[in-house]
C-alpha cells in the first residue's frame, strides 16, 4: 500500500471515529505526518483526496478543518459575489475552467483520476436537481484541487459562493431536467476521459464545450 493511501485510510478512520470535533482544526501537517509516519508530500496527497471527498476543507494561513467548507463566502468576496450576475459568473468560468481542465490532464495522479471518476458516477446517480448540484460542485472543485494552485482554488470557491445564491439556484434547478443532468454527466465523463488519457487539449476542449452548454441552458432555456 502506498504511504499516501495508508495516510488516507488512517485519517478516514480518525474522522469516522470522531477523533476531531465537527469543523474542528486538524493538527498541523508536520505533526500529522509524524503521527502517521508518512512524508509531508504523502500526507498532502491524502488530504487532497479527503478534501475532494468533502470530508475536510482548508483555509490558507489558518489550517485544515473537519467537514465541508462553511456556506458563507469569505468577507473580501462577499460584495463581489452578492453583485455578480449568472452571466458574469459563467463568463468568468468559461475563461478559467478550460485551463483548469488542461492543467488537470498534466498533473492529476492516478488516485485523483479515480476520485474524479467516482464523482462523475455519483453525479449520474443523483436523483434530483439539488443532489446533482452538490455532486456537480464537488466535481468541478475536485478538478481545481488537482491543479495544486491555491489561488485558483480561492477563485473557484467564489464561483461556488455565487452558485449558492437564491437567484442562481432557482435558475439552475428550473432547467435541470433528468435529460439535461444525464447530458452534463456525459460531458463530465468526456472531461475525465481526456484527463485520464493525459490529453490536455481535449480536456480543455471538453470543458469549454460543457461550460458553453451550461451557459446556453441557463441564459437561453429555449436551446
């Protein structure tokens, strides 16, 4: 067993055994690495995986915390997210997420690819728009995590803050028919297939096509 897999297994046991309080802070990485007898790099791979699974979240400069990231947007982003229209958010996503997919194709580990495949499958199995929204958000955030770029992750979290606004949520759920959810799930699979094949250009193309489709469905539901 790889040391990163071992670290993931032990941390999973700790989380399931309620060794940490909900939203409590995990020990510093150096202490956890020493406790688990793994390298800092191996520990970070395990933490990346747990974050993609929604088990923990990180705040730059403050540490790693148990559970999902709080719903409240960071204070410095609150004004921007509250005053950003769906059209503006989609335009920004179209500028950034295809490049994230390209980077993921070049950087993703086999374990991260396996996690992405699992998120695609869970999204496809979701039975209603609200469940789809949750898995969709986790999928796109997991892609961003693969890049290892914390600034990109911070920007992406601002997108998720916008998605949680009532106007955006109502707009999304109005068009998320079972057929459209299945179509999006197929697009997610194409993105992951390209990443798995290390085809950066195809990953970028597939993500661009996906975001353009999402934009059309939201801004012009007749299409």
